[in-house]
C-alpha cells in the first residue's frame, strides 16, 4: 500500500484544517481521516512485524511527529476552553 493511495497526506490534512481557522472546540475534536487511520494501522502492524522498508519507517516517524503536534495543539485548545469557562 503506497502513501499516494490515500490522496491527501496527513500533514496536508492538518494544514488544511488549520487554514480553515477552526474554533478551539473543533481543534479538540480533530480526527485523522479514515484513509490516514488505515495507513497508520498498516505502518504500525508492519513495524511490529519488522516488515517496513526505510521509506515506510520514515513515513511512520512523520505520523508520530504529527500526532505529537496535534496532541499539543489539542491540549492548548482545551486550556483555552477551560479559561473561558
């Protein structure tokens, strides 16, 4: 399964989401597309089985970094919402 098959990359998904000027509530509920989730499951399974090539390992690392960024973004959005309450 090649990354090109999922259409838009997960990074582009997040960038497009951010360009839409989401509310803090929308940030908190942000989820990866089904295609991105499927690709991540494939990469994680391959990683567990030591079956990834170098490009796939690099792709998985990008997913991990992006997940960390989104987690931080969501945490800040939750703080902003808590300040409003």
